[in-house]
C-alpha cells in the first residue's frame, strides 16, 4: 500500500538552510513536507477570510511540496481560537497543504504556557473549535487534525473520536504522533489509537528521532510496537501521509519509516498526487 512519506521541517531554519534541507530530503526520497510554522499566519495572507480566493504562496522549501502544516493554537477562548485557526487554514491553503495539524493549549500545570484550568474545559474547547471551523476547513480544502495527546488533554482515542464525530465533517480529524503516545504506554498503545480512530486519522507522525531544534526527543519505539503500528495501518486502510522527524540523517529517517511501517512485500513508491476529500489519492 502506497503512503506518502513526508519530512517535518521547522520554519526556524533560514531560507538558505530550508532550501538545502529540502534538496537533501529530495535526494533521500521524501515526497513532501510537514511545515512547522508559528501559531499565527502572516497578516498579508489573511485576505479572503470571508471565502475569497487566496493567492498560492511560493513553497518555502524549493524542490518539495508542502503537504501538511503544523501549528499551535495559543488562545484558550473559542472566539479567538476560531479566528486564529481561520488564518492558519488560509495560510496552509496558500502553501498547497491539505492538512493543518493543530496543537491546542495544555491543561494548566502540564506545561509552561497558559492553558485550561480543568480537563473538561479542554475537551469542551476542542469540541466547539472543530464545530465552528469545519465549514471554513471544507471551503479551504484543508482538514484540521488535532494533535493528541495534547499536554494533559485528549488522553483517550475514544473521547477524541466522539469529538471528531460530533463535528460531522470530512475536514476534521486527528494526528497520531507516536512520540506523543510513548509516555502513556501501555494505555496509549499507538495501534489501539489507530484502530479506534480509523478513517479519522489524517496524519501519522513517527516522531521518535532527535530533531535539531527539539529540547527533548522521545525514545525510539520498540520494533514490536512499530510492527503493530504497521499492521494497524493496513487494517484501517490508511493512505495518508507518514511524517518523519528531521533527525539530521534524512536517508536514515526515511529508511526507518519504511522498515517500520511498510510490509516488505509492498515497497513504497514516491507519491506525486494529492489527497481527495475521502482520503483516497488522485
């Protein structure tokens, strides 16, 4: 089964470094980028918030298309968050991405930044946010996928599934990040998250390698756990992107993704199409 393999690249690189990293990713066999940006889109890209067309941005990484954008929402009130996410959707669309991988604020006490006072507040926030941005996401052709777990919130795939289903839209879903789930094992077994969320998974991130800009890197998952993840992906017929961390050695990063998540009998090929609304490739 063919799944596009993306490399996660952060905006903190200089323009020249981004180009060089992108070219190295092409040589390593990656077919796209998950571009990590700040929580707010540039002001000159927010024109058209009322539904007008947004001009296509030049890709920040020459040689590779941006398939997904990752960003943080720092607002804890829903009205401000909706405005924030609306801007991010337009920015992601202008870059050519089809998915916005979104991190919501943490539950207070679980991180340095301000967050929700109680767990229930975080759940209610996620529910209202998806419900209110779903139509903008559909219009932009960019799905909003919540990162989970999210610093003390969204700790269960069952509750995340219910929040996504309540929005009743193809343009909302989840990101399954193996590095985020590692601290919650065995209760946060990645294969269980995948088989619980099924078609709601819009991105899978193999974030288990050291990133040049990361303060802390999660320990690599055991081979057995990765084999179960690969089997779960086949079970749910997942055809979305698999995202590798920028660990320095890009060829090794891509090799690890292929070894872990793709059957040896079905080697991957470079993906050059786009995703349709139901998750199939075109």
